[in-house]
C-alpha cells in the first residue's frame, strides 16, 4: 500500500488497514467499469459518500458508527476492485469469502463489529440500491423504467436534492477521508 503497509489479502489484519489507502484506492476505482458519462469516472469513493448520505435519510437517527459502516460498505474494493454482480457470481464463493475477510479487518480497524447487524446491513443495501438507481439514470444511460426494473423504484424523498458528482480523484479522496474523520470523531472511534 502507499502508506507502506503490507496487506495480506488472504489473511488481512486490522493493523494493516489505513483510511488513506482505502480513500486513495476507492478514488481510482471506477463504478460501472468506467462506462459512464462525464469528464471523470464515477468512483467507488464518490459512490460511498452518496450511499452514506442516503443511509442518513433512510435512518435519520442512525448512530455515527452505522453511518461509518455505510461509508465503508465497499471499502474492500480498494484492493480487490469493483465487479458487477454477474461477474461476482461467476467467480464463485471465493470472492465473497475474500470480501468478508477484508470487511471484517476494516470494520475492526475502525471500531466497528466485524459483522454489522443484519438490520443495518439491509438499510445500507437499500441506500446502495438507491445510489445505483441514481447512477444508472443520470450517468450510465438507463431509462427510469430500466433502472426501476433492476434496482427498484425509489422513494423520491430519499434522493431529493442529491446529485451524482464527478470529481478528480484527489478531490474525492480528500472528501472521503474528511467524512471518515468526522464520523470517527462523532462516535469516538
């Protein structure tokens, strides 16, 4: 990693996880395999910031620790990349196992339980799907009908006033680390 840490992907440990490495990696990983409109790819870091915002709308009184979990929901992708769901399924259970080990190490590193409660995970997944709907219709060329079929029709109140941001990696990396710091301070992690 750029921090100088050596991360063993098969046996990751929390001490080898740094937020700067996560933010840097996610700022350079493109969602939709880069097949989006705009001058910059839509990064996983930008997506994660949006998911955390939407999660806050779904669960307005969510403690900062679960908002942090929402921000970190795709954090393993800083080293394993972003794959579309059909490819993940084709790779098989090994991908899911690797993702779970990395997620546990990341969560522990930042004071979260290795496995977050199922209810919270479902709420984060709902925010993730709303973000995907926004991305699909605003930058990936889907019609609303297609997006509704793949991601479900969104409650307009949950996405009202939110937009897709396309920024240079250096800007989104800074925004991601800043939000992480705010959430860590808010829950004392």
